C-alpha cells in the first residue's frame, strides 16, 4: 500500500496596490460624528464642558457616538474644527434654547 503525499495548499496574502504621495482619502462624517470629534477635541485641550447640563438622551447619544469612534486623521480633524469655527463665527444672535 503506497502512500501518496498530497501537498498542502499554499495560501498567499492578497496583493493590493498601494498609492503613495497623495493626501489620504477624505473621510465624510455625519453631524453627530462631527459633534463627537469637537467634544473630544475640546476635552483633550482641557476645556471644561457642561455636558451634564445636556438632556439625558443627548448625553447618552454623545457617549454612544464617542464610544463608536476610533482614529480621526489630522486632515479630517482640521476640516471639522474649521467648519465648527466658521459656523460659530456666522452666528449673529442666539436665543435661550437655540
């Protein structure tokens, strides 16, 4: 009885093209994600935010969104902060609750 040797399959990693030299693809964030980025950025900078004064459902939504997020590249962070500052500067008058 002769035993034939069966070679094992060879698994090779998938080859992917690597693009170098250009900016990373722009990441599109929802408004909720942008709010989480701004809150996280301000907290990192040591800003004292009155998050506890938000309604409970908003606190929960913010905490959930922040928990789902991971890394944000520098370009996306800069764009989110610039948009936030632009919107702040465009406010002419604010009423309570608005």
